[in-house]
């Protein structure tokens, strides 16, 4: 099965096998994005589950859908932002970065401490950025998306991606430089 066939099964035939294919295809990508927004594994997993549920209930109402993930990403993103606003927190913790440092067997306690301090600075800087900037930096540097993928995911022109990324980098750099 491919994405187009799975989407067609969902829209035309309300077939759950099509949606199951889409979930399996995109769940790790969705989790990475949710983790970027939510900052911890449990909240990210819950947000993904809720967003996939919303998507499942909504996809049957569509007449046509060319690509699943850009459409789903909007649902996931909005759901994460709603959860964050309800919690009234913008704290982002990147436990994945900390796990990577702990897997390095050649590191010394001093290196680990320096790495943790650097991660804390990055987390604090990201958390203090406005949502648009944080989102685009997560897509670019944590999900390793190129400009075209970011454009399609956020449904904004490529030029806007470039501009927003420039301003997000500048804001991030200013925060990092002022915390030293």
C-alpha cells in the first residue's frame, strides 16, 4: 500500500486499514515534532495519540487530500499549542540530547557537565522564543527538514521559510549571546 491508496481508503471507503498505514508511516515523525513542542516524552506521546484520533475523525469529512502529513501536522501543531497554552508553560526539555551525551562512553564527568550546561542554555533560549521561531528551528535542526519540507509542512511559501528561519536564528543567537 502507498500513501495515496491509504488516503483514498480513508476518504472514500472509511477503511481503518488505510489510516493504520498512515499512522505507521508517520508516527515517529509526529512524535519527534510533538516532542519538540511539548518537551517531554509522555506529553508528546499523548499529543500524538490525541492528534491521530482527531485526524481519524476528520479525514472522512474531506473530499480530497493529496498528502497526509502536511494536513496532519497542522492538527498536531494546533493540538500541541493548545496543550501548552492550557498548561501555561513554554518550557522545552530536549531529553534526547541528554540521552545522546550519556551514550558517549568516552566522556568524562567534566565533559558531561559542560554538555548538560550547554543543553540547558539551548533549552532556555528555545523556550524563550516565540512559537513561530521555536517551531521553525525545531523543524530545521531537530527534524533536519529542508526549506521545501518546512514550506509544505507549515503551508507557507519558501521565501517565508527563509525569512522566518533567518529571524529565528538571529533571535536565538541574541539570547545565547546575552546569557553568557
